[in-house]
C-alpha cells in the first residue's frame, strides 16, 4: 500500500467512526435503541478489521504494540452487546492514527519544494547547435555546455580554457576551484563562473553524483525503523490490562466487568497523547525554521547523544568573507574596500561578489567602473572614478604594476589573499576566509549542558583548515579529507554505541545523513540530495537553529511521557474501579473520554514550548 493510500484509509476510518457514533446517538435519543446498536456496530467493524490486519502485519515483523488492547476492547464490547462503548473506542483509536499520519503528510508536503537541485537534463552541442537532452542520453565523448549556476550533470573534463566550479557540496572545499582545460570535473559540482564546455567521460549512472545516490539508498535500507514511543510501553500495559480483566471475570463470573476493564484500559492516553505532543512539537519547531519529517524523527532527536557535523556550509557559512583589510600608506581600509568592490561589480566570480556584499554591508557608495577587462582565474582590470584599479591575486597584481613580489606572511589555512592596486601603486589587501557561523560556539556549549556527550567534525576539507576553523570549540574528534563512503562508515561506527545525529549540507553528506539515527540538512542553500536523505531540515540558514530543534524535541518528548504516565495512572485506577463493578462499559468509555481530554490538553503544552532564540523577541 502506498503512503497516500494509507493516509486516505486512516482518514476514511476516522470519518466512518465519527459518523457512526453520531448517527447512533441521534437515533438512540429518537427512541430507536436497537437501530442505534446497529449503527454503532457497523461503524466499529471497518476500524476493527483494519486494526486486526495491522496487528497481523506487526506480529509477522515480531512487533507487539498497543493495537492489541484496542482490538480486545472493541471485540469484547461488540461480543457482549456494548456497541456504544466499542464505537467510542473506535473513534479514539482512529483519531490517534490519523494524527500521526497528518504530521508525516504535512512534513512531506513542505519538503516538495526543497528537492529541485538534482539535474535531469543537460545542454549538448550537436552540429553547431545546442539541444536539451535527458541525462540518460548522454554518452562519453559528448560535448556539454555548462551555464553559470548549472550543476555539472556527469563526470567529465573541461573543454574550455578555464572553468570555476563550486565543489563544497562534494568535497567540503569552501572556495571555488579553478580548473584548466583537460582537468576533471565531478558531477554534482556547480559552475561558479562563466559558461564552459565539458567533455563527458562517464554515463550519468556511472558518475560521482549517481554513486552518492546509491550510497544514500544503501544507507536508508540499513537504517533500523524508529519504534513509536507508545509501543515501548505496550507489553507491560497489555499484561496489566489482561490480568485485571481476567481476574475480575474469574472471581465474579460476570464478563461485562471484563469488558468494562478493557474499555477503560483502551490505551487512548498512549494512542492520543504521544502523537498530539509530538505533532505540537513539530509545529513549534517549524516556527523557528526547523522542519522535522514526522513524529518519529522528533522523538529520536530527543535521545541523541552523539553529534557529527560537516564543516563547509554547516558550522561555517560556506561562502568567503572578508576577515581583515590591510591598507598601505596613504590609503584607508574603507578606501581599499571601496576600490576593490567598485571594480568587482563587473565580475561574477564568487570572491568578487563577496567583496561587493561586504562593501554594501558597510554602506559604501560604489561608483560604476569602466573599461573593465577580466582575466579568468587571475583578476580584474579597469577604471574607477578616473583611476586605474587592479584587483586579483597577489602575484597577478604585482606583475601588472611591474613590482617584484614582496614576501608575504603565511596565511592561515583556508584563507585567500586579494590584492588591490590604484594608479600603479599597491593600495592594500583583503584577507578572505570561510568563518565559523554566528552562534556556533554558544550552541555547542548549550548542547554539552543538555547532555550531548560526543561532538565530532567530519569534513572532506583539509585537516589544517578544519583544525583552524574549529579551534577552541572543544570538539571530541576531527576527521578530515573524508569521502562520502568514509563519512558513512564513521556514522555507522558511532551508531553502535549511541544514537547519532549527522548534520550536513552537501551531496557528499547525503549517505551519512541517511544512515544516522537522525539526519539534519542545511536546507536554505544545501543540496537537494542531503535534504531528501535527512530526517530534518534547517530552513533558516543559521546553525543555532539546530540547538533550538533539539531543545524542542526534548521538551516535547518529556511532555508526551508526562501525559502517558498521568493517563496510564488514571486508566489503571479506572480499571480497578471497573473490576469491582463501580463502572459499566459505557461509564468506563465516558471516563476514558475525560482522561483523554486531560492528557490531550497537557500534550498541547508543546505548542508553547519556550526556547531561547536570540533572533526573536522574548515571549515568542
């Protein structure tokens, strides 16, 4: 049965149960008691049949759940003429399953728009023309046009003089790579510069991106299904229920007392309170930009003790930023930035765009450049306010102004140097790097306090870069230069000792996200493959949202458990009263309704979970 068919069935069962209960009540109060019994009986049968089928499937999987108690109470009530009690139980049971289905369906709908990155077609050169073809039609040797912003569809070699590709989604390298003619380009990387030609060397199904997708599928198959919180209480509660019902029948000889016990024992506090609290938690998390794909991942998120994070685009921004400005004599730092940004307005290079963004953040008014010439992979030459300006790599600028390269202090790992000259004289430098995300340090501190026992960095970037970026964070381990399969193996190894959460944003993170107990993707700018493989997505481009999501998950689970304990305690008290003959089956069903309302109201507190969010005003 497909997921859509299952959702429709659960909705239909709830509607049938509610309609039958209301129809029977209206007929009963109209003076037709026998007809009311028929209406209730007919309403219960479809729910009971679906429940029996689900129990049989669970038993074949070796699982014993609370569904057995619900089936026993409905069957016993119908067998001994207590159809109204059975109808009430049917409404409560079908309502609980509908709530779980509703939560998962909402998460699937909100995921739809996030999965558009995967290339499905490519632009191919054919007899001095261009044609759009499906990926399956691409053959080794085909010449493809990769436009700016396009995802490279298959593995190949650069067939143009130079190309700039963003590979952070695959390798974790935060800065664009400059590839010359004949260099290899991996599928899944993104064109960060001018359009270039690619000569295909592999079929789409044999390329890097397809291999990662296969790893994702294998990881998902190896991932154990998440058990519902309610099912963990099922065996003990089932044993207590059967014991009390059998004892009441044995000592009194009255089967109605056993029916009353079963009706009161119907685990509606478990069936309803848990999904209500967790669905409320999902809604609360979504308010802070944390989309969690269902109640199961939310509950598991609350139990995670090991956190594994990617670097680029996860704990770092994934885009180069200016970390310092060095100016030469006669030139201020703002002037250096202004000249560099003014000229870089004419370039589409990611570093140039980062310089322009920094100038706009400083609210500098940028003049329009003229006579601009861009040398791919080197720099930009032009005029700004009538002055000759050169912006580019240190060696490029020094050669252009005819000065020998002066010795430079060694840069930190992962940093790049942009030089600027004005009218033939060196004006200064911009030092750029991919810095740690805002809020990351505070989040790690709070996670430690909240019980996270192990925090690990797993990146495809170089070890020196990873160590520099994470200095002072107090990580337990740093694993660098990892390929997707090695990240996957790391998650599998850590999963043997504790529940694991993996956080990443790139295509290379997708297999590890799929294998983790809970995978979390950076969805604002992350790859579709990682969003598809993950159990939760940070829709807002802030890593501190991860801490908020974990906090909401823990509080939602605690509220669910509180509701379950209170509900079970009241149900057991009602079962004992029914066993001594103080409650009839209908009275037991009404008492169970009161208990249900109480636990649901308590579970709804998850909608108002308080979290500390520096980006939102207090009281939100």
